[in-house]
C-alpha cells in the first residue's frame, strides 16, 4: 500500500525443522519474516495495530496467498500481538 500498511499472515507449525529459502532452519523461536521479493537479510520494521514494533530480517519467501505481503514467523507474530491476519505498517530499513 502507498501508506505503508500491508496484510501479514503467519506460519510456523508444520514447517519447524525445515530450511527457509534463505537458509535458516525454522524453529519455534525463530524471529523473522517471509517476503516474496525483498532480498534475504533485508531488515524490515513492522508495527502492529497494538502499537508494538519489531525489526525483522527477511528469512524466507512468501506468503503465496493473494493480498498478503508478509508471512511472520510464529515467534514474530506473538511478539507484536498479531492475530491470524493483521494489518501492519512495514518500513524497509537501510
């Protein structure tokens, strides 16, 4: 979106132990985000509707569902108090 707000979903259970597209082994403690096109390692600041902010590295590819821009790991989702889907403000950091 032009205002920086995007829809984020989350993933984790069922993928634990697998390697991400960027080479990280996904665990319940992994804090990161999947994005379809940003390079691996890109740092994003994500702000939730609850006013919580988290800086996350792109560690994977996704989401692959139309209308969603980010897939948070379960640990990242929990840290910013997102529900199954939430509207977050995304900023690419230098």
